[in-house]
C-alpha cells in the first residue's frame, strides 16, 4: 500500500466499515445510521451513530477527511508547536476515525478510540491516536486484559512504545480539576512521524494495528459483561461517571478543540457525549463500596499488568 492521503483515507473508511459490523453483530439489535456531510472550507465525513441497542445505548464511529487553511492554534501550542521557520500561510489535510461507545449496562465500560493522520502543504506530517477505557466500575481482570492487549500491539513494533504511550494516556486523560483520571487509561500518542526507533512507514504500520485492535478488544469486553445484572444504584453511578466523561471532553479534549476551531460539524464533534449524564452536589461514595473502590483506582501510574 502506497502511503499518501488518498490511500490512508480509503483504509480508514474500510476500518470504519469493519468496526461497525463487529459492533452491530455483538449488540444484536441496533444498526448504525449513516449521514454523509461536507465542510464548506474543504472535505467532509461519514458519520455513523448507533442508539438504543441491547448493549449500546449510544455510540458513534465517525470518519472525516477535512482540509483548509492551517488553524492558528497549531502554531501556538507550546509543547508541540511546528517549526518557527514554518510560514503560517499553509494548508492542512486531516483524516481519521473517532469512536466513543456508551453502553446500557453500567458493568460494561465506556470506550474511546481515535486514529488520525495530519499533513501540511509545507511537508509536515504526523500520525496520532490511541485507545482508552472508562469503566463505571473498575474490574482488575478486565483492566489487565485491556492493557495486555494494547501492550501486545505496541510490543510488536517497539518495546518502548507501551510504557511511553501508557504514561502519555495517563497524563492526557486526566481531569485536573477533579484530580482523577477519566478511567484506566490505555495508550495515547501524537505527532508521531519518524523517530529514533522507527521510520514513518514502520510507525504507520503500528498506527494501523492500533486501529485494528479496537473491535476485538471491545467486543470481548461487551460479551463478557453485557448480561451481568445491575441495580438502580449502579445506574445512578453510571450517570455520575458519564458526567465526568462530559467534563473531560468539553474542558480538556484536544480533538474537540480542533474540530470546533476548524469549523467542523458540531453534531459529529459532540457525538462523544452520552445521551444522559448526571451531577449530584458534593457526592460522597460510601466507605468500602464498589464506587469508593473505583475512585481509589482513578490514578496515574497504576501498573495494570
């Protein structure tokens, strides 16, 4: 496969198809609804949303490929700014698949994945992405499974990637005003081009494997937990944890910021928000409860494997 924006775009569309088929099959009831859209400045996307299934309450598997004038904020980010010698009179192309799934059962976790490719007319290009898991109730066995699968993907390409990208996920998916992680993390990477370990072509193969890993990992977690019985108290807790998810996505998420600042399609950008969420004033979990146990594990640096 030749690596250019056209072949990357087509590969991402095929990945979107495959993931949607896997999720529909495991849910067993709901089907994705598709909406194609265009962006005035350039490009568009293929939004697929699934709702009111047996397992999935609301979810989306979104593909986009957009272009236009490079947004000014990319030149201002301190930690990842482009070269000072780069003219701001450049254009960009960005494509990716982004997924968020909110399940019906509070014992099935929320999951997020994004893989993206970005290039500029001056020759700058990079890969980004990752997968992270947000259980309403943290189950150590599931956390070990999830992180082991991601480590296997990383180790196939370079043994330094899992510890590096796990730490990056811990730091990125952190709700600073709550002093807690969004969930149990996963892996996260950005601005990946060629580095001291791998060429761009080798990193592209890694990036593809991250995308392919999503469906088998999440389908396994859906299948294991979808028939577990739950209480109304656990449903209430689910709403509170979804509230934390909303807080992160609206306050900190860079993908949300990028989409809004490049005049992206609002419905697609905010697809990540659940249909229902909750906030209770000054909620305190009962000592020794499953809820308190989960809160104790929403911390950076936990070795889940």
